[in-house]
């Protein structure tokens, strides 16, 4: 019977600690962007990522001299 009282006391302590850390996390605001981060993999890509210095038609400037960019 004494073990039951000890288990109830430990259970209440664990619930109290969990509530404390939940309130602390909410007040810190560390989960405010969780919804946006969860949906980020579903976002459509704007286009292919081009490497710096790529030679696409948008990347060239006028004379086509790639050795000395303008």
C-alpha cells in the first residue's frame, strides 16, 4: 500500500515537470515556426538552382566574353 502512495506522488511530480517544460517552451517561442517548417518540403520549387558563374542565357551580358564579366 505504501508503494501505491509513492507511485502516485512520483506520477504527480512527473506531470508537474512536464507541464513546467511545456509552459517554458511555449513562452520561449521556439515552436512558433513549426507549422511553416512542416510544410516546407511540400512547397513547389521556383526552378532549378543554378551554380554561381553558370552560363545560361540570363547570366550572359552582351558580348559573350566569359573571361572578363562586365
